[in-house]
C-alpha cells in the first residue's frame, strides 16, 4: 500500500484532495454550526490522533535503527548529524529574524487594548525552567536512563539516542549477527510503514473532526481584538514558508519548491489540523520516503530530530509573542533585550514539545530571561491562549515544512538524485512507487 496514487486515478480518490475537502467542510461546519458539530464529529479527530500517536514510537525506533545499521560508518553519521544541526539552527534563526523585523515594524502591542478580549486561565501550563540548563538537558536526554520508560513516555530524544546506539551496535557486530540484525529491523520497519499508511488513510475523516472542533472553538471575537498580533504572526509565518524556505531549497538543495510543497500536501494539512508535529511525524516520515524520495538513512534521523527540536514557526512565534507582551506592558526593548529575546526564542523553540500550544508555554522562558515576571504577563498570555489554536495550526505546519526541507536538502547534498523530481507525464507507476519498492527490496 503506497501513498502515491496512480496518475489515471480520478481526482476525488487522491488522498491529499480528500484531506483538503475534509478541511474545508470541517471549517464550514465548525464556523456555522459551532459546538454541536464539534461534539458530533470531534471523536473522529481523536481516533485519528490516537492512531498517529500509536505508531510514532515503534515507527521511529525501527526506522532509525534500520537507517543507522545500514549507514555503517561513524563518519557518515557524524556528517549527516552536523548538517542537520547547522540547517536547523540556521533556518530557525532566519525565522526569528523575520519575526523580529515584523514585530518592530508593525508594533502590534503598542496601544493594544486587550481588556475586552477573553482570556483563558493557564492552569495546566507549568512554567518551564530557565534557558541556562537547556543544552545540558538536551544532551542528557539522548542517553535514556531506562529505554523502556522513555518509550512508554514517548520521550523522543531518548528513543533517538538509543536507536542510534543500537544501529551502531548492529553495524559493528560480527557479519552473521549484523546481517540478521539488519534484516530483522528492516522487516519490522517495512511492516510499520504499511501500518502507518493504514493510519494515514484515515486522514480525511480525522481532519474533518479536528478542523470542525478547531473552527468551532476559534474564538472569533477575541481574534479581532488581537488582530494586529495575529496578523504579524501570520505574515511572518507566510514569509518564512513562501520566501525564506523556498530560497533555502533552491540555493542549498537545487530543489524546485513547487514540487516539494505539492509532495508535502498530506503532512502539511495533517500538521495544520492536529497542531502537533509529533502526531504528524508518521505522516511526514512516510511521505518523505514515498513521495519526496529521500532515503531511509536520511529521513529516519533528520525527521524525528526535526519534529523534536526544529520548530521554525514556533521560533518566530516566540520572538513575536515575547516582544508583543513587552509592547503591551510598555517594557523597554533596548538592543540587549532584543538580542536576549532572539537567543532565548531559539532555545525555547528547541525545548518546545511537538504538541498543541507548547510554544505558548515556552514564552515564559523568554520573559524570565529578560526579567519580566509577575502577574501582568500571565494575563496577556492567557489572552494569547484564547486565540492560539489557529496560530498554532499555522506554526505547526511551518515547523513540519522546515523539517522536510532540511531532509530533502541534506539528501541532495549527500548525492541522492531522486529527491523531488517531477514525475514524467504519464509515467507508470509514479517514481514514488518505484522508490518505495526499491527501499523495500
Ligand atoms: N504545536 C507546535 C508543534 O507541535 C508547537 C507549538 O506550540 O509551537 O510543532
């Protein structure tokens, strides 16, 4: 079972078209009928997200172990790791700079009256610890104390660390064991890919449920009160998605952005409707291999890493959100403060979990770093939370997009030629199918 439909299939049987229609219908139902529609259809979204979460851990574990076991040399692994790190840091910083520029030009918080806007309390939002211990914590997280409990808790960095070490161990085992280990993990991985494609087939009904709920709860009135703030973030995210990342794709990967974005339709809509990079991970992994044409040895490492630490949309959002709060409160924004915001926004985006509204919580890290504490920021963050869902949907899609661009570019620089190639007209079957078959053999 593949995600790539045959070129002669009728338009309505194409998965990305079905998902897109589901999104439009869900938005219309949510906005017109509201909560009754959300109550009636919400469970479809819940099942879909649960099924996605169900496959994440075994998929990442088998995919990454299989990928590393087949890479073999430590040098190659190190090179791919370094490229991944440099790409992730650079694009997140570019996103932050776009946000910084816009928030200073538009100044959405200056004179903003949010007294009429609905605020949500922040009961379940635990304040995270300061930015200082981030680097060390990240490093430690790669070495799980107990791999079973990390898997049970879905701790992605621990799973990534263990899978890499296991893959390296397989690659360094005596020949007979190595071959068996590789075969075992490759088999398990291919079976997980098939299971994942079953789950992805649920996407149209899942997206219908998720978008209906999101639209019904969008808080339209508060959205208007926070209009300038929402517009600043939206322009920033659109700039990053349609200007910065395409340029990066062209310059670094010699990749046609139009083809890449078209290939990525399903993960992008899934990210948009789930507001969760983690839940989208299985769809991204599957699409990168089947449609974009990146090999498993690159996707299996770059994509789970990206879903955990690379969040360009969130990085931009952190920067704009923190400066917005400063502007509302009239807090002085000198050069040093803005530099601190840029650095901590990067750290906060790395630390944010790939779940809904995680980015909003991380704003407290930035506020603490610039010495802005007390009850007033809490109230503003509560108001930001009231309209967070639509913004979260957009930034999650940008987060996932950046991961996919990174994997495609790294694959290109590693000499992979099948990345985002335009299918020859009438080609039968499409290249994605061939690639998947080759990968499976
Ligand atoms: N929801 C985002 C994600 O999963 C994180 C955020 O809240 O910014 O990527």
